[in-house]
């Protein structure tokens, strides 16, 4: 067992023993009495990922438009997805690269799809290889992800997906069902550095467990949450999505756990415009938490350039004091500044 995992275990163990005093200075007590590894900008991170909408249609929805204007909330006004279609963006979020699995490469090999402007179920039926390549990817065990960084730092983590076909563990089912889970939106099951390790698979859950963990005060320090293709707006629209968030999350977001020393990120995987020339790929992304200072109006927007790889470098910086541990684009990606936006 590596030192880092012993340390992680000791923090978790302490959490289980309500009366125990932390023995390691890096452990600290969070809102639920759970012990955490302290970070520089935040002690916990929560990420929820939605699908396929450009910034302006999202901003046109009254709920999304108000959300980033609340106290301790900020819009990342220059945040970009990396490529098209969905799955490579998710790979970039946890591994800092898509390793060439993106639509631009697919088109190079399949010019018949060059004029598609959207990917619907019909598209997948017409071009089954697109669905296959979009789902059945397993990166070999030497490819690292943000999970390696978290475990090295002793930070507890769990990934939750709505509609995941099993309660806990690694499952490779690729579902193309309009109400359900889609493997291509849940990157953890596509890296053998995760799926080959039973102890890592044990941190992968159906979202039911999120609500259990929440109720029991046992949420980990790193939470990655993926809604179904309906709830994430892939198969619906921004009205549906904002109603889903209000119904499922608004109360939870008010809780101490999601505020005190926490960094929360709501983002989209990619823009809604599949025109292949759309390299801009700007998306709506909001951060919030007690550390996000919003003393003036200007504090509500950060105009610094960020992309999905910033999600990794921000974690690396926070818990290890350096970036680039994966050796992919995390070496260069801007760390999200929590306290103040870059422009104020
Ligand atoms: C894509 O559109 C261009 C421009 O309209 C056209 O020249 C080309 O033949 C189309 N390709 C396919 C595969 O339909
Ligand atoms: C994955 O889920 C499917 C559908 O529920 C199930 O049939 C299969 O046994 C599961 N596989 C594993 C490895 O859990
Ligand atoms: C979303 O879809 C619903 C139901 O079809 C519709 O009533 C609503 O106007 C749509 N909202 C937007 C922003 O398109
Ligand atoms: C999609 O992107 C292309 C290229 O940037 C642009 O010309 C087009 O207007 C966009 N379409 C929509 C609906 O935003
Ligand atoms: C950076 O990311 C892009 C897109 O995912 C990828 O093509 C490229 O190989 C990555 N670079 C490194 C050094 O990993
Ligand atoms: C993301 O942003 C960084 C700069 O913050 C840049 O170096 C990198 O190439 C961008 N793209 C990817 C795929 O990470
Ligand atoms: C740049 C910086 O302050 N990094 C810190 C991030 O958090 C770790 C763990 O708390 C510190 O060791 C680093 O110095």
C-alpha cells in the first residue's frame, strides 16, 4: 500500500470515529464532522456537468441568468470546452487530453459526417461506428487521471452517475436510451488505471448513493456528478435543465457542505453548435462557495481564459502546490482563481 493511500484511509477512518481527534495536521473537520485534507483555495470540490448548449441560450433562461449573480457565485466568462463530440471533453476534464478521440479526427476518417450539425439518436443509428467509438474506449493502465492526483494527496473522492446500471463498481454498459445514463458522459469507466483497481471501482456509484452519502454526512472531498441525458439537457432544453436543478439541487446547494470552504463548479461538456468549424466552443460555467468573494459587481465575472483542463490544474494546485502531474495539458492550464476574478 502506498503512503498516500494509507493517509487517505486514516482521514476516512477518523471520519468514521466521531470522537476521534485528527492525528494528522493535514486533516481537518468539515461541516459534517468528516475529516478532510486541507487545500489552499478550498477543502472540497463538487463538479456537475451538463450537455450541449451555447452560452447565450443558457443565459436566456432566467434561472441560469440569475444563478451567477448570487452572493459568492461567479460566472467564468471565458470558459471553453475543448473539442466535439461529448466524450473527448469528458476525457479532457479528468485526464487533460482526449488522446485523439475527437470528432475532428473522426471526420478525417469518415468524410460522410462532415456536414452534420447535430448528433441525434438517428445519427447514431445511421452511423453506428460513431456511437461505438464514442463509447467503447478503454485507455491503458499507464494513462493517469485526476484520480491519481487526488489519491496521491490523500483526498477522498467519489463519482456518481444518474441511471448508472449498477449500484457500485465499474460497469462498461454503453446505454443509448433517452432517459438514461450514457457511458460516454461518465469518463471514469474508460480508464484502465481506474477500472483495473477494485478499490477505485468501489468509489464509482449510481447517483442514489450521492443522496445517501449526503443524508449521512459522508460525502467525499471530490465529487463528480453526471445527470441522465434528460437531466443534463442533452435530450431536453434549458428550461427542463433549470427546472431539474431547482428541483434536485437548489436546497442542497444552500447547505454548509456546499459552501464553507467548498468550490462548486457547474459546467457544460461542449457548446450546442456542432458545426465543425465551431472551434470557439464557449460554454456557461459558474463557480460558487464561501471562498468566492463577491464584494462588488465586478467580482461576479472572471474573464480569464479557462478550459476543461483547468479543472485538473486547479485541483493539483490546491492539494499539491504544483501543476502538471499528469504530463498532459494540465502542465499549462490556468488554475481557476477562487477568491477574486483575474480582472479585479
Ligand atoms: C458537405 O457540404 C459541402 C458544401 O455544401 C458539399 O460540397 C459536400 O458535398 C457535402 N458533403 C457531404 C458528404 O454531404
Ligand atoms: C453492468 O450492467 C449491466 C446492466 O445492468 C449488467 O447486465 C452487467 O452484469 C453489469 N456488469 C458488471 C460488470 O457489473
Ligand atoms: C423547452 O421545451 C418545453 C417543452 O417542449 C417548452 O415548453 C419550452 O418552451 C422549451 N424551452 C426553450 C427555452 O426552448
Ligand atoms: C455555429 O458555428 C458556426 C461557426 O462558428 C457559425 O457560423 C454558426 O452561426 C453557428 N450556429 C449557431 C446556431 O450558433
Ligand atoms: C492537449 O489536449 C489536446 C486535446 O485533447 C490533445 O490533442 C493534445 O495531445 C494534448 N496535449 C498533451 C501534451 O497531452
Ligand atoms: C487549455 O488551456 C491551456 C491554457 O490555460 C492551454 O495551454 C491548453 O492548450 C488548452 N487546451 C487543452 C486541450 O487543454
Ligand atoms: C500554491 C500553493 O499555495 N499551494 C499549496 C496547495 O496546497 C498544498 C496543501 O495544502 C500546499 O502544500 C501548497 O503549498
